[in-house]
C-alpha cells in the first residue's frame, strides 16, 4: 500500500489505510538514514515498573564456561 504525506494546518500527516488497525494510542516516529519512516507503539518500560521490579530476582550468578581463550582479562 502506498500513502502520501499531506500537509494539514502546517503539519505533515499520513493517512492510515483501513486495512491497518492501530493497536495503541501513541506511537514513536523514527526516520532512518535511508528515509524509511517507522511507527512503533509507545509502551510502558517494564524496568521502570515498581511492581515488576519488586517481583523479579535481580541477582546474577556468574558461571564458568571454561578457560580463557584469547586476551580476556580476569580480575
């Protein structure tokens, strides 16, 4: 599907075709170096959610996967 940007009241607007169903109210808009325009739903960051933080174990246990194989530094 091809859409064209329209200027309405001094703002560029893209129409959303009927076959595209928005799932969220707000979107981040990004334009890549090649000119692609990407709309991504704005979602809550779970790592800033107090309930999520309180219910997850944040301990990280280091595991040994064998001897060093290159120029790694072991402190």
